[in-house]
C-alpha cells in the first residue's frame, strides 16, 4: 500500500477474504452485504460499506476513501466483515496500516 496521509481522498482499501481451511481466496459472491471496519488511533471505529473488486469469486472487497475518512495520523486497523442472508457472518483477520501527518496538521 502506498503512503497514506491525513485527509487523503480516493485511497483504495482492498481486502482479500481467505478460506480458513485452505488459506486461499474465498468465493464470497453469494454474500448479501460486505463491510470494512476501520479502527482509528483514538480507539473509535468507522464502518463503511464495501463492494466487490470483481465478482466476489476471488474474495476481494474494497472501499474507496471519501473526504473526512482519514482524519487522524497514527496506526489504524482494518477488518472486513462478510454477511450472508442466512445470518452467517465471516470476519477477516485484522491488519494495520499507518496514516501519516501533513505539514499543516
């Protein structure tokens, strides 16, 4: 992932959902809803609706950042959640990334 800074807009956050048995990308094309949850440095969280990168058969989901999303410098966490109409939920592992400050911040 390229350097990310406070206030960036258009950052493409992508997560690959892996099958827990094979560790290969999981087909999530039949999911009813997808979310990406961001854990901010101050301990709060931000939940965003995710979309498929392709068709979902490759396990890839994404969220493209909007104005105001990247509001704090520091270490962030990111996790995907996949929902099925049956009520089942699938959570990805938590990953971390850094958001860097700007001169004016």
